[in-house]
């Protein structure tokens, strides 16, 4: 299996986990743990896992000029991104979060052209547009259940900040991905993320009744730490070694599709012609966005 195929599979796995996270994380907030406390738990757990794993890998020396970029990656990818998403999720709904997250591929398309000088082909642009249309169809005709959502407008605004922050992270992390191993990057990203998130989340983190947590709450927290954090960030870093940021971004359109499929499998939703059409558009959009012209010698995606 080629490295490019493995990268595409890694990006697909990351989107699958994120699709589950929209609902699982929402179920814990704020009854079990508040948003900022949840983020501190998330980065603490992931940071510990990455540092333990790093002891089994060769140590890499970080160039002095790269430390500022590493700190910026931690801020945009593991602090601002996470805080805004989880706080927005606690105020709004999983469906709204899946709507706004579809802004990421569009933002990445623009940022990649500006900062990475990435050549944006008509095929990729059309693919992203088709994927966006399919995602919006699924979302707009999906379940409109309003869960615990005390301030939807503010929550949606925070989702926009989250989408912008994640887009910046995927752009600025690309040069580091080509230079250092995934484990080296992750252990330092999350070390700085812990330091930055600590003063923000320690209050809510301390309020959690840790000794009284149910098994249901515990396994969901473990999923967010191991799945949504450790596995997804590793998958995306690995995928970025072979794919461009805009290609990675196109996989975000899979999230509303997968969320719909999960709902159908769990018996909480049904399959309709509109949803079938939206799913086809998403698959077509991702296919067009990830195609690589054989005749082109130098293509990053």
C-alpha cells in the first residue's frame, strides 16, 4: 500500500473520530465537566501519552528558529482551537458545530494560496465546492434536535474562531512536519498546550467530582483523550507528510456524513433520498479534491 493511500486512510480515520466526538463530548458538558476543564483534561492526558511514547523513539534536537513556530502551533492547534470548539459546543449544538466546521476547507484554500504558494487547481476548487454543498444538504435536512444549548449565537461565533484557528494550525505546522517526527512534534505541542491551558481550565478541572464519575462518563473522557486527541492529531500529522493542508481540509466534509451514518446505525435517524444525494456529493467532492495528476511532477497533494 502506497504512503499516499495510507495518508488518505489516516485523514479518513481522523474525520471518523471527530464525527463521533461532536456528540460524545457534548454529552459530558456541563453536567460532568465544563468546557475549559475538559480541555485541560484533554491536553494533560494526551501530553502524558505522547511523552511516554517519546521515550521509545530517538530524541531529536529542535533548531532554535523553530521554537516560536512550535509554540504558535500549540496555541492555534491545542489551545485556541480546542477552547473555542468545546466552549462553543457547550453553548450550541453538535449539528451547528458540524455546519461551521465546513468553513475550514474554504479557509485553508485561501491561506494555502497566500502563505504556502500552493497552486489551487480548478479541479480541487470544484471538489471543495461540491463537498461543501453535500455537507450543507446533510446538515440542513438533518435532525434539528436542540440539545443543551443555552446560547446558540455565541456558540456558533466560537465555532468560527475554532475553524479559523485550526486552519492556521494546519498551515503553519506543515514546515515542521517535513522536518521532525510526529512524536517529537506532538510531545512539545502538548507540553506548551498544558502550560497555556492550565490557568484557563484549572478552576473548572478542580470542580469535577472525580471519585463519583460513572463508567459512562469515564469511557467518554478516555475516548476524547485517546481518540479525539492522540489518534486524530497523529493521523493528521502523518497525513500532512504526504498531502497538502487543503486536501486534509477536504476530509472535514466527511464529518456530517459520518455523523448521519452513526445516527442511522443507532436507530435515531433514517435514510432518505436527500441524504443519499448529499452523501454522494461529499464523496465526489473529496475524490476530486484529493486527486493527483500523474503528469504533474511537483504537486504537494
